[in-house]
C-alpha cells in the first residue's frame, strides 16, 4: 500500500471520528429549543455526510444550475462533443434530471434514487472520471412542496452533486430565483461559473463577478463559452476555442483521479462548518432569553438564601448555649482526667445536679419521675435540634415560604423559561417544592458539617498544651494554697512548732476552703468560657459567610439550573467541534484554482 493510500485512509478515519462526535453531540442535546433545532440539523447533516462518505471513491458528479434558456443542456452537449441532450430556448426543456454516465455506473452507486433521474449511458472519454447531470430549471412558478415539480426534482438531486456548473446570460445572471437556489446548494459543492451565449451576448463577467462577491462567493474565474460553436468544433474535429479548451482541461485533467476525493472532502467539511455555524447563530439568538432566565433564577435564589441565612443566623444565636456546651464537652474529652478538667465536668453537669438535688427533696417515686423527665427532656430537645437542622420542609415554612408564595415564584420563572425556550412545567409547585426541600436539606447538612468542623477546630485550639497548662497551673495554685494551709496547721503548728498553741482547723475551715476553691474555679471557668464564647461567635460568623459563598454554587432550583449547565456545556462542545472542523478545513483545503465556493459570513 502506497503512502498516498495510507494518508487517504487516515483522513477518512478522521472524518469518521468527526461524524461520530457530531452524532454524540447531537444526542446529548438538552431540552432547549435552539438545542433541539441543532439536533435536527445535525441529523440532516449526518445523512448528507454519510452520502458523501459512501461515494467518496465514485466518479465526480458535475451538474448544471441556471435559469431557463441559459443553455445548460447545450453546454453539456459541447462538453460531451455530441448532441446527447435535447435543447430549447423559449421554455424549460429538461423536466427531470438526466444522468449522463458510463454504462457501468448506476444511480445507486451515487446515492440517487433511480426513479428520480433519467439515465443516459455514453461511452465517451470525458465520462471516464465524471458523471454529468442536466438539471431542471429553478426559475419556475411551481412549488417545491409538490414532489412532481421541476423545482422539487432539482432540490432532490443537488445535494448529491460535487461540482455545479452555474450558467448565466446577459438576461439571466441577476435572476433572484436562481440566486436563491444557488445559495441553498452552494454549501457542500464547488462552483464553476460559465457565461453562455457568448456568440450573441455582451461580456457580463466583470459585473457578474461583483454581484457574486457581494453575495459571499469566491469567484476565481468566469468562463465565457459559445456552446453551439464549441459543439460544431467538436463534430468537425477542429481545435476548441481557448475558453472551451480550458474548461475541458479543468473537467478532464484537473478534476480527474484523486481530485474527486479532495473535492468531496472539502465539500463535506464546508457543509459541516456551515451547519455548525447555523447552530451557533441559533444559540446566539436564544442566548438573550436564556440570560434573562438565569438572572431571574439567581434573583429568586438570592432571596431564598437571604431569608434562609437570616433564619439560620437567628437559630444559631439562639442555640449558642448548646454550641458552647458541645464545644466544652469536646475540650473536656480531649483533656482527660485532671483537677481542672473535673471542675469543667462539674460545671457542665451542674444542671443535672440541681435536678438531682431537687429530686432528693421529693419523696418516693416522684424523685425518679422528675429525674427521668429531666433526662427525657434533654434527649427530646437534642432530637428536635437535629431534626430542625435536617428537615428542609420545616425550614422553608419557618422562613415564610408557603406553597402559595412558591406558586408566585414558579409563575414568574415560567414566563422567563418560556421566553428562553425551556420547559415551563418545572415551574409547577409540585415540581419546585420537592426540589427546594431537598436543596435546603443539603444546605443545612452542609452547614452542620461546617459547624462540626468549627467546633472540632476550636476544641483542638483550646486543648493545646500551653492553654491547658495555663489553667491547670492557676487552678493548681488555688488548691496548693489550701493544701499548704492545711499541711502547715496539721504538721508544723501542732507537731513541730516548739510553742504549739495553734488549734487544729475544724470543719468550718474545710468548708470555707472548699468554698473559695469553687469561687476560684468559677472565676477561671468564667474567663475560660468567655474566651471560647468570643472565639465561637467569631468562628460561627465566619462559618456562615463560608456557607453563604458555597451556597451560591448550590443548585436550589435543581432541574432548571442543571439544564442551564447542560446548555452551557452543549455550547462549549459546539465551539470545540467547530474549531476542529475549521482546523481540518485549513489543513485539507483545496489549492487555489478556478473552482469557486460560498464563503462563510
């Protein structure tokens, strides 16, 4: 296998991968009106690409396109060198596409319906690498919606043509109907412009080229042909006129061999680029409505987050005592057993001790009822706090979001969604309410995780060795003073002092010492709690700010926000595929010559 053959296979494989990516991209279209239109357009494009791909190695299909009486059939006869096709001047002669080809060529090989064309087999040298098609006239009053009309037949055959011979005369080169059909068919085909009736008409090539270039056509050259004289020259064996000779050289030599594959490849990429460009234009038209919808969505989202954030801040401030107790418990559990840690445990349990003390004054089973009630109340309150943090339904209602108000939000968003081309059913309360419940539950769970992390971080911060050592030292100083007084009185004043007149301290001193130890511990506890209280309040505010920043990225209106995200990715994928096609077009572009094409805007 030669190197050119391997290169050709690599290019075909690259085109196949492009078709697969286009199909996958179209199948991933979100539920958005411009995306659905793009999906349909890409499916039509893939059908065209498949047709071009199948006939990649078939002879080049060259068809005529021009107004009535512009000499399309006469031009093909001149090219063939024989009067194969009927000609006429006053009315359309060709009513059904005529396929002029070798005897071994069948319409199915070119992707054509045999019933849609007439086949004329000729054994001529020029048909070695070409198939010529004499097309019906486009400038007819018939409707293209009717399958049996000339215009419908023309539009059916043109997508299978690789090169169009566009004919024009002094009377017809500005025809609007011809220009319309040319614009429909030019993308995906290469163009050769020919002024016919050169024997009778003035030279209109300069003006025609200006008209074409204003319509975004690349026109390297326009041939000026006298078809009748050229046919006569061919019959008599005379040399062809210069313009006709150059046209024949283009068709027989420049478009022969591998040129057919290169032309089809370039046509295929042009067609893909134009289709993607149309998709991008549709996206741009729908972008304004989509941006308005996203702004409305963000506005409703911010209002909900503001209400939710305010409610949560109030709840956190109300539950600050619970947070302090939780933080204190974490610190005590990290400190283990020590005099200062036990004082903190006593402080934390003082509420339960008071209940126990009250229960001691109540005789009989009532004490046990009171004690069990206190424990049960604490467990119930803990459970309620946990439920309040997890149930989005209660939180939604607690901030004033009822179904009636949610319905108003849904109606507002439905209006913007309809304008943006999105599904408006997602704005119904039965769809929005569960979404918001789940979203708020996620936000509360997220905030709970942040609060837990904050408490753990503060517990570590207040459990460091130098913090613990500071309070242990101060509390130990108070205990040491009392122990010193007791030891001095018991050992020195009563035993070792040569004048033992001091009495041994009684119960009153022990009670007083215990009282002052608790006072000293209370002072240290107050200092310690005041420190962690300020730190906790500061960190809770930071936690709320961090949560609010993260909540901005949370999908509250899940279905719509996911759909907007899918649309954004869909547009990014379009840009990536479009850039890939443009790179392939530049890399595989045809060399400059006499073949024209329609430029992208």
